[in-house]
């Protein structure tokens, strides 16, 4: 890639050439290969759309709160294009309660921007099957890490996790799915503790949704707003 022009779409420098010059790759080679495909493929075929987004700015109607899990990218699951989804991802797609305490709150900051600046019309909390964060919260797995943050983060759903974990009426798989879905309802309840969200929802200008994606089957389940149950929505 030319240093002078970021739009000079030459082939990515072969790895062997970089080896000869003893230069470490600026980015992992598989990322550069992927970028090359993008910039010579989709970016070209959708160039007018990208130019329009650059000119007009983004105006996504939907915010998705999803897990960091590499298998559940919302843009892939919903086949979304650039500018379509405002995506926030964190471990286990959790929303903490509204806490204006002067501390650092990345999830709350993203919510504030989406709701107050972008004026999104929908917020979807999307959980997924086989979530490592949820599994760790159930206490049936080793902690995700020995670090300082994940345990504290997952303690957001500790009461629900403890209740589900001690249930003798469910199998391990059922407990996992149950907590994945309970945590979605919990996050939606916490969304309503944000005054800006509650006000807009009450005015009918913002709708909150829950969804759950099954990695193994590709099934998408949606939360029934009346019952809180998850159902397969009609598609196609
Ligand atoms: Zn997850």
C-alpha cells in the first residue's frame, strides 16, 4: 500500500518481501489480506454509499448491544451494511444500571451518544448461546481470566446467576440458556434506569428489544415484550 495515497489499491506487500527487509508487519498479515479484499471489493462496489456516509454523517436507527464473542458479530447476523447499526460490544452484553458517579462508564457513554446524539429508534440487547461470560457467572467454569475486571463485571448478574446455578430442575445446558436470557431481561431493565432512555421510551420514540442468537444452529430468538419469553420471529 502506497504511503503517499491511502487509496492506491496496490496488492498488499508479500510477506516474503517484508521478511527480506526484516521489518515486522505493521498489522497481522491476515488482517491486511482481509483489508485488501475489502478495499478492492466492497469499498469499490459501495463507494457511493461510503461517500454519502462520509458527507452526511451516520444516522443509524438501531443500536445493538452484543457480546464481544467473535462468533456473534451483529453486522454479520443482521447482514448489515456500513452506517446501519450502532454497535456496542462488551463481555456478555450487559448493561449496568445508571450510575452518574464520576467514574469511567464506557457502556453508559455509548448509550448516551446513541440515544441523545444519534437519536436511535431501537436498542436491541442481543445475547447468544454458549456465552463464556455467562458460563463463568454460573460458576461451572474456571474464571475467564485471573485479572481484575471480568469478575467484577459479571457480578452485575450475580443474584440471578446464583438462583439459576442452584436450580436442580434444569440441566447444565438449560441453566446456561436460562441465564443468557435472564441477563438480557436484566440489561433491558437497567436500560430503563437511564432517564434519557425511559423518557424517550415513554414517549414512544424509542423501543427496547431483546434477542438471542444460537451460534450452533443460526437460530435467532426475540423477546416477547409482553411476556418476556423468547420466541422465534417470523422471517422472510
Ligand atoms: Zn458471550
